């Protein structure tokens, strides 16, 4: 990863994931994860440009999850 120049800004896409209702109910909710990632992004001077969520089994490959597909669109430069 390269360090942004003074005229560039850091941008971040954050992705939260839970695979079970139990995870969502016991402190690992999507909202809790996204809030923590937002705090971290701010701490490193990044602007969150999108917040993605997946509530699907971790056995499903990332590219096949809705949030994962959206993330790869960013990575591949299609967004």
C-alpha cells in the first residue's frame, strides 16, 4: 500500500460479517463491527466511502457473498 500524498486522501470500504444469529446478538453485531471500523478509519485519517454488510455463512467464498461482491467491484475499479 502506498502512502497518500498531501493532495490525496485515504478512502476505505469497510465490511462487517456475521454468520449466525448468536454472533449478532452477543456483541458482534454488524452495527458494532461497523462502528469499530469507522473509529479505526478515522484514527488513520481515512474516509469511509462505503460500509458493506454480510450475514451469511463464512463457508461461502467472499466473492459469492453480497458484501464481498460489492467489495471486489471496488477492488477491480468498477465503482
